[in-house]
């Protein structure tokens, strides 16, 4: 079915019809704006825009774009993009990209909801005089919570894949035996990984991070 248009008599003083001006082929035409209150919008192809909070846009194929609200992609291969705020879920499969706090999120398979991991971190406990490979590969170091130190002086926090090499980004130091429990907050990108080096000293700490 091809798209077309009809022309209506000129009316410069009568009722006004809300339209969207667009070019169809060689012609500039006006499409009438339809507002559906409290209902879902369902299309088989093309583009759907839900511009108000709480709207739900459902598309079988094509592209869905909303500013707020809920987006559901029903068939494989659909792409749903959330511009700001709201919630994104894919009910069957496909790819969902949500620009939430600047972080892209992709759905591999299965059903939604999509969780962006804005909260929650992996953890590892470091105890004794060790060289601990907490994480190998690029990641985010969130915190290092120091609970105790029984001997030695230094803890070296390295941006490294493994071993006692790599860039030292912090080096907590304790001159006396007693150490007050404390938490060091980093929230920094580690390009190679996280290594906690307490060789020559005995520290006890918990590291939180995100892949």
C-alpha cells in the first residue's frame, strides 16, 4: 500500500487542524496529528514517537524513539532507543540500547527488564602479605575498604593485569600497628586490571569493582 494525500479547500479564517509538515516524494504535505490518551500505540512498520511521560510505544519492526516512558521491542532485530529517563524492556529478543547516565546497555537474548548495573559491585577480599590479582582487564575500581593491618607498612594499589608491575595509583601507608578502618573511594577506570600488592606487610581489605 503506497502513501498518498488529498487536498482540501483553502481556509484562512476557519477552524485549524493540527498537522506535521513533511515531504513525501516531490510534495510538501501535512499529516494530521492524532493523540491517543491512555492507550498503547501499535504499528507494523515505520517510526513511532511517544512524547509524553507514561506513553507506551510498541513496534513490530522499524524504530521506536521516546523521551520518557516504556519501550517494548516485540520481535527479533528491533532496536529501541531511550533518549532520557524512563524504562526499557525487550519482550522477545533483539538489541536494546539505553543511554542511561551515559552508559549503553545491550540485550543479548531473553526477556527484559534491562538492568544497567548502575548499582552493585563485585567484591574481593585481600588478606595477608600477598599480591592479589583482583581483576584482569579493563574495569572500574570503586572502593578499597581497609579493616586492619598487623605488620609492615605499605599497600600498593596497581593498575595492572597481574603481578607486582603496572602503575601504582595509590599507596596507603601505616607507620603504627593500629589502623583505623577506612574506605578509599576511587571510581576510576583501570585500563589493565586491579592488583593489590601487600607483599612485605599484612593488610586486610575488601575491594569493590565493576567489569
